[in-house]
């Protein structure tokens, strides 16, 4: 997956909003250490987290599966603009067959699919991809053909979220109980944040290694 931060609200916007409540503008150090500490104290330590909603982040997310997208969409205090399958399945229509399931065709399929650590699942995804390709090549409309898309099919999107909701996302989705792919996404999003903003979110990450594509349990 590829995560690109497109824009982040300057931190002084948040500190200024907090100082509005007490009219304490004379105590500001113009975005310096005093203002940064104020954001953390009020927004995190004192739990007035609504003040963090003044901070907004815009990301471009590329290469996650539709399964991961479905979980991402559960975070409703965010805005998503997703690559349309209705208009973009032509990217698959003119491809050559993905069969037989040899190393070359598996590598070609990874252009369209997110693979996991179970070869049988990956092979089943490639067969589903081939079925989709055949339907498109036979003139079946995108609107109908997309009903047989595998959950592993890659997508991309613009994602915008405020800091309060991002804290919630990182707390839930970095947990070891979360889907391995969205754990990877959560950590990649944290890494994409401006270095000066990370102090507001570091406590939200579960302290465990970044998950790899899992092998099935015995």
C-alpha cells in the first residue's frame, strides 16, 4: 500500500481555537512549545478532545483491498472518495488470461489483488479475477460484472479525517485483534503524519510490531 499525506492543518489553528475559550491569546508563543503542550494537555490529558477536531488531515491511499476499504468505511467521521469500479474496470478488460496459475501470472495478478499469507486463498482470488476478466471481455457491463469482484481486489481513495477521529481509528485499528491489513494501514498512516504532529497520536498505537500477511492457524 502507498499512503500520501496531501495536507495537514497547522497546529497553531488548534492552539488558537483552544485559547479562544479562555481568551488567553497573550500566553501564546506563536506555535511554539507552549502552544504544542497546550494542545496535548487540553485535547489529550484533560479529555477535551473536541478541540482536536480543528486539525484535519487529507490522505491519498493506494493499493488496499476492498475488504480493507469496507472496514475503513466503518469510521463514519471521515470522508472517502473511492476509485469507481463502474468506470475503471476497463483496466482489466483487455488483459491476457491469468491462467495457468504459474509464477508469472501470479505476479501479474498482484497488480490488481492484495495477496495474503495463504497460497490457496491467493490462488482462489486469481481465479475470481480471471472470471471477472472473462465477463468483461464478453461485453458484460461493469455494473453487473463487479458483483463477482474478489474482496482482495485493489482500490484507492482520498481520505479526510479530523484528529479526534484519527485517534480513534489508530487506537482501534492498530490493535492485534484488527484485520492484519488495516493494522498495516493504521501504522502507515501514522508514519505519513508530519513529525511535529505525531506526539498527539503516539499513545494511540498498540505497541506491537507491524503485522505481516498472516499464515493460517494450524
